[in-house]
């Protein structure tokens, strides 16, 4: 009979189990495999000044998705100067929560996302009000929006109910401002 020593059998079994465990872990950690199992958070936009559209998953249970954030940064750039700035992921989470709260199925219509200091100063010089000296738009923490199929006052009220930041109501210009600053309303 060809028997193996007990040490050899334990060693072989341990090596087999270690290899199998590493293979299983590798399959779980393969690019995209964990994210495929996570619940995506999606947003969609139409930029009212450029007519550009974007619909994508920007985050999942594991966090925000950097390639998606870059695409959102580009869409929400200062359309007047072309300047791109990182958009606060908390602002995207606010928009996602707002979509869920309103039950909106249409994309957000973006009036203004990131605003460069040059554009902000120009808008202040023009007058008309509603442009702060250091607007949160300049930090990528504010967006002016409307949503087809959602009454503007209902959009405002839903945003206020979330208590995730500032909410401005501009019915004569047909948009609601939301930001990730302190909770305040105007």
C-alpha cells in the first residue's frame, strides 16, 4: 500500500484550501465583480444651454464611481468659459434623494452647475439678483434645476423636506437652486 505521511496529507490539503480560498477571493475582487453586485445610484441630466445629455450610475453601495464623477464634472462645467471643477458628491446624493422623494422619472434640466469666478462676477455685474459674491456654484456645491413633470413648487418643497442644504426658489426663472451648504431657504 502506498500511504502518505500524515504531515504530507495535511500540508497538501492546507495548500489546496489556501489556493482555493485565494482563487475565490480573486474572483470576488476582480474589476467590476463587486460593483456588479452592488445597488447603483443613477442620475440623468439635460443641460439646457448645451443640450448635452448624460444618464449614468454615479455611485453604488461601495461608494462613488470616479469615472462617472468625471463625466458629471464635464457636463456641469461652466458652459460660458469651459472651466471644469469637481462637483461635490454630496450634491449628487442630494439630487438622487430628491428624485426618489419626487418620484421623478425625467432627467434633471440643468440651468447652472459649476460657475467659475469669472462667470460669477459677470452675473453679479449684470444684476438681477440671486448671485452671491462667493456662490456655492463656484465650489461645485450648487446646481440650478427643474424637472419636467414635477411642479416647481413641489420640487422646492421636496428639497426643503430633505434638509440637506440650501434651497432657493426662482419661479419667474423656472428653476430651483439646491446646494450642500448650511440648511437655509429663500
